[in-house]
């Protein structure tokens, strides 16, 4: 069983023959541990990639492939290592512990902050793979003169595969549910470092380099432990930065911060952190915004859109071939350019902002409406909610007075006017404010799952608008002949209530909106 | 509620008359130790200028001046000296009365006086007066003027003026920074003891009574124009005591209330309650009886009218309502009444340095009295300016690319910091219809002190960097980090910012004597003749002087 004694200066080592057998078993036990750790790192990387990037088949497949290949590179590199092999092995254990152990927290945190997350992911997976690939060949070389080759191969691989089995079972059943990815990753990092420490203490021949490596291992263990204790913080930090989906675009323009996110279900646009639409249900909002107005003035040729730089309202307008021209006034060129150029977004708005009928004007809507002299058959007003005093001015009697001057005879205007359920007073304040400026109003609402119950005010200066119920364009998914009647019905919990008018010199709406949402938040 | 007022009439920039050896504008910026704030801000690196009334003209006036000899051929019906609000108001009134052969002389490149304004890429902004309270509907001339400016758009069936939404101050109007937090309104409210609340309530109730009070003669106790106030001694005797004495008499001891009253005196007159006539101090609160409705018919209470450029808007409207010539950069320096056929005004053209004589049938001096007396040294050596004191002011316009906020009420039009030297700042962008992170903040700072002449002298020796250091030390408490966001910082020093209504001045003799015409040929119009420096008074003084002139005869209308 023993071909040759260990080349040790220790006389006590040679004295006890039984010790040698114990050491070999200990080395084999460490094979078991490092095998478990190796597979765990691989599983963590695959799970994390699937979680953050979606498409688990692709992620697992590419991660496993990369990892195995990197292990191959590691095995090949083991050939280049000479000198004290035990020393190399201990060093590598500490490194695997650090790199593998911190892989999950690193990937979580960096996800929000790096340009190319995939580059970081595969670099980390490759590094771990290379280091893990070095372990087994190195260990076999350490044992090669102590154990017969056939026994060596048999034992090492037996422990290796048992470790793998254990890892693959405890990872989904015990570790992820109980510890989570970050703590699992750090725990196995600690195990790797533990193996290094244990080898250093058990093998007298490590004495010349023991102190240095023990210090290194101690520091690595402390780092990993600190991470383990602070894992909650790391996770909350990482998740606070994440919109639960992946951010595929973010940009700060002089006017606002534009963020686009995507997950398996939908694409979302946030302006200053407020959801503007979800691709899963935006058709409900935009069909409800545009078609009642168009049906109320079916011969409309000239249309004005205020706000709505995403081009989604314009997409609905372009279903009416009789429209000759659409003026779209949106403050932010960053926004309209994005929805003219980004292919993901132009496929959503059907390239509406590139239509020859559409003229995009990047200007402040209030000033533009005040100085404009043209008249419009339909005006679509799609401003952000009145959450501050400067937006509140765009919902004032003074603004609606200006708007009234822009309407052609028989012209209609529709205003997005917040939620009549969540912000009931705000909604009716908009209705009353428009009425005070001589508008005959037709309030209505639609259910948009990502927003909730949402309100609109259709209005005209001559008569209460009467949208036709036949002849809605083909291909609509939400508005049909019957829906218009349904949308006009306000159940008691959303019914009209008295409010003040919103004026520049009282800004009643901003107060209502703030209070309504504070109440809704509770 | 009670609003800031500021000087609306011109001081014509002739501060140099009383300011040897250094005149404003001569000081050079930079090089001061206090130009560095503790935050490490070096103010001389921040773009901007130290501005003020015309310095070149000031220098020129300090030499010995002989009357000019070159006589210009034209003879005007009226020459108006001074292009502030009272002068522009007189020019408009003459034009409306059909007297159109007039000439206005203005020292600066543009008329406007303390209603001057500036403009940059971010906003227009005031250099002085910046608002007008909705006026008493009985002030017919002013109501007519506001109709011409489009500020009043019509009348209700019962004759109440309807005000333009764009000219009425937008919501939110005012806030106070107290104990680390912005609260709504300017009267200390949140977190102050009950005893103080009770005194404030009692004070406000008393003001309500005074607003409605009428004297034995049936006139309002406190009116605008103030010459329409009651002659009843029950009220006029208030002019003989100081505001501090009045507060003591009434048992108003609350620190918060007394701060608020002191703030109001400083804000309106540039004086402390110790220096202010109690009649004037109360007039600030009790004279605002504006009546009007907004475009939707809602009654306006204590509303004010304001514009990004402040009263520069009203000034330009006044100016545009007459077509008679204005000769700018021209200093009148002597008036000669020896020629019975025409008053001779010696003038100096600042750019060319040439002196000429301009002849007129009548001359209207729309300048402060210390300037008027200088012009009349030979013609009427008996005139004095005893009792006329003027408060110096500093106005800072900061262009910022962000405004770091502290807790509480959001940015308002008028923003006041409790317990500071300044009387706060207005956001010039407030009346804009679109928000922008870039703003212009106009900070007002009256320079109070026991000896205004000494304070003025010190002010002329203060560098822009020192003014900015003082201003930002205060502002940083409410806007930490603001210094780093300043893109431009201009400072304007008004040596004779506004007339001070010191005790005895409003209802004493000096005011009445100073407005008496000289030989029915030289007339006077300036807000210092009212004793308080507000737009309404300057506007009325111009009209009063013209009416007196036309009654005096000699001009065909």
C-alpha cells in the first residue's frame, strides 16, 4: 500500500506508520470537499445568470460549457507548476475560496453597474473553472508516490463524483432555500479556505511556509465571514438597484431620467422613476386615450398631441387614414429620438414618429400652445400626472383657456387625468376645471392592469362629445363598439365629488393629487 | 397677507452727490480675504459683476460746474428730469393730456430707476421692485393703467376688476425657513409656543380692524395713495412714535411676532422698527385693500401681481404708453430761472462730454430731493432736504443650475429665512410656465444701521466677493451646497434705495414743503414726497405733479 515514505525531515513522521495512511485519507477527504465546492460554484453561476438574464437553458448550457472548458485549461496548467506542490495546492485553495466565494455577491452587485455584465460573468466563471481545474491534478501529483496509481485514480475520482452528487442534491434542496445564493457562495468559499488551513496544520512539511499562508487564509476567511454576515445588506443593495427586471436603457436628459426595463413578460418605460407604460397592457391605455376622441370627431384631419413622446398615441392615430397631419409637442428631444431610433421601441410604436404625417416639435407645451395660431380637430393631452407645481400649471384653467382657442369648430380634446379610483378628487378636479373654461365634458375610465383604474376627460366646446360606437378601426384589442358605453359608467366609489378649480394662483390639483396618493399609499 | 415691497422710484443713480471720496462702481472686484467661503468657494472665480448707478457720471459731477452756454434750438413744453416710475408716470400722463412736446432726461442708458431689470438665458430678473399688490379698486388711475397693460382683463357685472391669471402670483407663494425647516407662509407658525400664537392672532385681528377703520372725516385710516388717508389725529398721531414703541404700548412681546414686524419694516422701508414711524409700520399691513376676481370669478384676497422681470414689466408698460423722446445718458446739473421766457436746464451728455442748455416752459424734477436741491442751488437756495433719509440696499442675482432643498414646503415665489440680515429671495422663474433646474434667485438685503450715511459709505467699499460671502453664508443654511451650483452672481448696490419713513416724517411739514412748485415753473414728483417708496405712490406723484402743472397754466393741452 505504501511505496515510499513521505520525504520528510520529521523523524516523528517516519516513526508512526499508521499516520501516513490517515494523511492519505485526509487528502482524499479534501478531494471530496473541493469537488463539492467546485460544482456549487458552477451551479451558482448558472442560476444567477438565469435569474438576472433570463433564458435558463441558454444560461446553464453556456455556463457549464465555459466552466468545464476552464477546468480543462486548469488541468493543463497544472503541468506547469513545479516546486513544493503542497504549497501550490494550499495557495490555490485560498484563491478558489476567495474567487468562488465572492462570485455570487459580486455578480449581484455588479449587475446594475457594469456595461457588459456578461463579460464579468464569464470572466468570473472562467477564473473559478481554471482554479478548480488545477485542484485534482495537483492533488493526484501530491499523492502519486504514496498510493499505487490504480488506487489513486479510483479513490480520487470516487470522492470527486460523490462530492458532485452531494452538491447537486443539497444545492436546490437545502442551500438555496435556506441560505440563498449569496450565503451559499460565501459558505463554500469558507470551506475551500478551511481545507487550506486544515492542510497547513496537519502536514508538518508545510512548516516553512505555514505562517505566511495561514495569515493569508485567515484574512480570506475573515472577508468571507464578513460577507456571510452582511449578506442581507449586499442583497438589498443589489436589489434596490434593480427594477426587478433588467435595465436595458437608461439616460438622463436635461429634463428627466429615462429608464427602460425588460423581463420575460414586458418592456417598461420609467420617467424619473414613474412607470409610463408596460408593453403588456399599454394598448389598453392608448386605445382608450385616442379612439373615443377620434370616434367623437371622425372626420378629423388635423391632430395635435401634447406630451406622448413615446409615439404610442400617434400609433393609434395613424389607424385613421383621413388624418393629414399630426403635430406632436414633447419637451424632451432625448425621449422622441429614443422612440424614433431604438428598434425595440419602434417595433412597439410601429415607427409612428417616423411617419411623414407626423411633425415632432421639441418644445415646452404651454408656451407652444400659447403662441400657436393653428386650429385642430382633435387634441390629445398626455402629460405626466400633476405631481408638482410646474406640471400642475398644465392642468390649470389658464391652460385650458389657451387650449380652447386651438380647437377647430367641432373639435374635441381628450386629457389623461389620473386615476378616478386612487385619486378621485384629482380626477374630478380636472373635469371641473375644464368645465369652468366652457368645455362640455365626457369623463370616462379604463382598467389598465399596470396602472389600475385610469381616467380620461373627453371634451368639446360646443356639445358633449358623442363618440360613435360603430366603425372603430379593425385590429383594436380593447376598444370596441360596446366598450365606450361601459367606460362612461362611474360606480359610486369613483363618482363625481365637489372640488375646487385648479388655477395658477391656487394649484388645487397638486394638493389633491399629493393627498390622494398619500391616502392610496396607506 | 403682507408682501414685500421695494423701491419703485428712481434714485437716478445720483448717489455720488453725497459720496466722496469713492463712488459706486469705482471699486474693483477681487482680492478680498473674505472672498473665500469656508466651503472653499473662491467667489472671484464665479462670473458676475458689481453693478450700481453710473459711476462715470458720479465722477463728472464732482468737479466744479459752470452752467452750459451752447443753447439747443428746441423749446419744450416740459422737460422731465429723471426716468424712474414717477417721471415715466408723469410723461405718460402729459401724453394722455395732449402735452406731447416733452423731453425726458435720464442718466442711465435705460430709464426705469429702481424698477430696473436684467435678463439672461435662464430668466429675466428684477434689480429692485418686483411686485404690486392688487390695488384698491378706488385707485381709479392705477386701475385704468392696469387695464391698459392687460393686467386687468375686464370687469364683473358689479364693476369688480378681473385680473389676468398670468400676472397674478402663481401658487405656491411664500414660505419661511425656521428651525431647519421651510413652513408655509411668512408668519412664524409651526413649532412656536401658544403664547406667541395668541399674540400673533391678536396682532392680525388688530390689523383687520385698522384695515376697515375710518377717521372722523370719513376717510380710511390707512389708504394708498397715502395722502388720501384720514386726517383724524387718532391715527395721525401714530406717526409721532416708533413701531417699537407701538408694539410695547400694545403689549406685543412675542419674539416671533416682533421678528415678523421687524422683517416687514425692513422689507418695506429698509429700516428697523426703532427707526420706523408706527403710522408707516401699520400702513404696510393695513393699507392693502385690493379688490378683484380672477378669470374664473373667484374673489382675490391679498393677491399680488408679479412678473419674472419684477416691476420692470410695469415700467416698460408706462414707458410704452407715451411716444415723447427720452434722452438717456444725460445728466441735468443746473437749473436757471433768470430767463422769464424759458427755464434753462444745463445738461451734460455722458458719452460725448458736451454740455448744452435745454429750454422748457416747465421742468418736472422726478428725482429725490437731495438731487433736486442740488439742481436748484442757484435758482432757489432756500430749499433743504431736512428729514429726508434714504436706506441703502443690496440686491444679488444668482443664476444657479440646481437648488439643493431642505425639509418642508417646496420652493415658492417669496422665500424668507428667519433671523437673517436679508429679507429673503424671490425665484425669478416663478411665473414661468415651464420648470427648469436652472433658476435665477433675487436676494434682497436692506443695509440697516443707526447712521445710514456711514452704512452707505461702507457699502461702497465692499467688494462683490464680500457681498457674496455674506449672502451665501445665510443662504447655505437653508440650501446646503448651493454655492457649488452658482453659474453667475451679480450684485447691485443701491446707495439711496428708498425713502425712510422715520417718525414724524409722513405727517410732518418737510414732505409738503418740498413738493411746492418754484415760481409755477419747476415742479416735483418722487416717491420720497410720499414718504414711502412703493410703485403706487411714485405712479401717483407723477400724476399729481402734472395735474398741478396743468392747473398752474402756461401750457396748451
